[in-house]
């Protein structure tokens, strides 16, 4: 089987954000601290993960709520994350998180992260900025990603109560982006929860939509699992449009991979889900298993 790749781990989570019950106690205690890269590599080795993508995540709180402007809480720069990646460059790669309200400075920042630092994609939490994913403020970002040949990963569906953000990732809004930017690879984080059925259908119509399952496996929708199991007679095979991640530290990779094993997927499909598709879509080369730590 192809090497296992966890598509996304956050560099840091801001302690002000009310994560509540959605995080383990250990994760809550670590909120606000930079990512411990050595500890990450140890977790990867224990779970058999060959490679992980680190998100230079940007967070905000209450932007646009009422008459206030809110706060930009975290702005983990690509240069900072590149320093972490450089400790284990054969095991780690970068996603550049961006503030979509930054105008031309955001576009220059994306170019710097991709062209100068070698980052593999752009990451946005749109609900924190109260901007529907088809808002025209994003369109220069989408165009830049298409031009550079890198995907954009956005949280879709409902942002969740910890973010305090407004719902902005509706299926129809995502379709507008897919329709307007056919050359853009769009990673729908959380598979559009709780509208997974709609997102699975949308992926059938748009091959540039990638269903990114970076939420707990126990919460995966039946429609998404049916897609993975091939329980969709007469429907096209869409297993090249699925990827897996942990949204670390939210999901434990060892637990998640055991739960994926328990789904009883075809080995080829499982290989695409937990590493093969990420390697292909993000153009990353994971080390061989013998070089990437212990297997489960």
C-alpha cells in the first residue's frame, strides 16, 4: 500500500477560541503553543504516518458580528511554519493559511509561500471571516491558486460552534466556485458536514471537487462511506476525489486509521484515501515506509 499521508495538522490553535468539548484535554492545554514538531513526528511514527501537511492557520473571532469588526487571533506565517518543516523536510509539507480580506498583499503572500517556500496549497477558514465561499473577495485567491497549480482547502458545511462563525460553506456556494474555476482543485474540508450527501452528489458532477475527510471517522456520513465502499451501483467511481486528514490536534491519527481499517475498504481505495490521492494532487513524495517510522 502507498505511504500514509495526513493532509492537515494545524501549526497552532489560539487559546481564546472556545473549542469546548470538541478537543481533548491535552489539545486544550496545548492551544496557543507552537507545534511541537518532534512530538508530531513521534505520533506519526507510532501511527505509521509517512508524511503530514502543516497548516499555517489563520483564525479570527466574531468578525462582522453585530456592529463589531472582530479580532484576527492567529496569523501563523508561512515563514514560521517553513522553519518547522525544515526540521524534517522529507516528512512534512506546508499549507499557507490566508486572511481573505488582505487584498493584493494576500496574493503576494500566496506567491511567496508557494514559489519561495515550496508550500503545496492554500488553506482558508471562511466562516471566521463571514464570507460565503463564492464571495467575490475570494475570486482573486482562486485565480491565483489556479495559476500556480495548487489547490485551495476550505472548511465547508457548518463551521461549528467553537468558531463562533457564520455558516458560509453551503453546497450551492461551493458549486459556483467549481463552475467558475474548472482548473481549480477545491478541497472541501469536513466533506461539507452536515450536508455530506449533497457534497457527494456535487463531486459526481465536478471532478475538481475533492472530499477531504478531516473530521472524526465516527462522524463520517453513510453517503460518504458508501462512496468509499463502492455501494453505489450505476454511479461513477469517485475514489480519486477523496483524501484523509486529522485537522490535528483534533483527531488522533492512530485512532482514525484503526477506524478506517474497520470500515473494510478495498485496499486500493483505502490506499487512495489515506495517502495516494494527496501525493498525486499536492505533488508530494512521501518516504518509503521503512524510512517513515513504524507501521501499525
